[in-house]
């Protein structure tokens, strides 16, 4: 690995931060608007009810098995194990900034889920339509938010360290798995569709916040952490060891 770069970020880094802030403001506004609609409805919206009923009618044995497997991929335990394993791997390679990015993103997602559910206080769909047991509140979907953030940040942090087919396979896997996890929650009858959409939006907001924060840290001249300061998860000096 070549020596870490000491050059300060240029216009490209600044534009990345400005774009991140703009995206955060947009996502924050959309999430606030959706949350206002949900709280004003004091229950499921008409769209929620229609899509929930359609999902129940659409069920089959094969689809139910697939939904159960997919939803397990996005549960709290699976996401926690994934984030922990990746953090440990990054720390072992001394890619400290990458490890911190993944850890902060995952922990923040858990906090957002807990706070969001408590603040909104929305009940889940009726018990007679559920194919899974859940006891927590409904909005936002923890599976949707958590999988968006954890899978997303893992891909962002890993991409600079991989080559060849993996650079296409990792984003493709994320693009396929994250929506599937969210849709499985509606299919299983444990979330209203707006719960899932809210989880995706809030997850995108937090992921953007974390990545923008990494870029901003470099702009204010704090220096690199463990030498990986070119992008979130990338060594400033070039290829990882």
C-alpha cells in the first residue's frame, strides 16, 4: 500500500458534501410529510388497507415460505451479526474509518427505529391477518430501516476494497434484498405499506447522513483515521493491503 495522502479534499469532496446535505434535506422533508399523514390518519390510510388486503389475497404456500426466509434476512439479529462481523473484519485490517462508519450507522439505525416507534405509536395490522408474531409498534418498519442502513453501509464501505465482479455483485444484491425484505413485511401482514416506505426513507436519510459526515470530517481537516480517508471505507493512499 502506498503512503497515505496528506492532500486536503478539493472541489469534488465539497460537492459530495453539498449533495449529501441536499439529499438529507429532501429525505427529511419527505419523511416528515409522510409521518404527518400517518399521524393525522390515526390508523391505516386507504392505500394501506387496500394493499394489505391485496397482499393477504395474494398469499400462497410457496410465497409464504419465501417471505419467511427473506424477512429473517432483515431481522435485528441478522443485521446485528452482519454489522458486527464487518466491523471486526475492518478493524482486523486496520480500516478504522470503515469500521467506525459501519458501527455508527448500525447503532444509529437501531436508535431511530426505537424512537420512531415510540413517538408515532402506530399499531400493527390486525392479528387475524398476520403470518408472524410481533409485539412492538409498527411505524417505521425496523426491518426496512435496519436492512437499508446496514446492508447499504456495508456495501458503501466494502466497494473501495473489492475488485472485479464483486463491484457489481454487491450493489446488485443490496438492490434486490432490501426491497424484498420490506415487501415481505407487508406480505406477512405485520406492517402497513407506509411503515415500510417510512423505514426506507428514514434509512436513506441516516445512511446519507453517515456518509456525508465522513466526507465532511475530511473537509474540516481532521486527517485520516487509519489511513483510509479517500472515501467512506477507502484508503487514501490507494488499494488496501
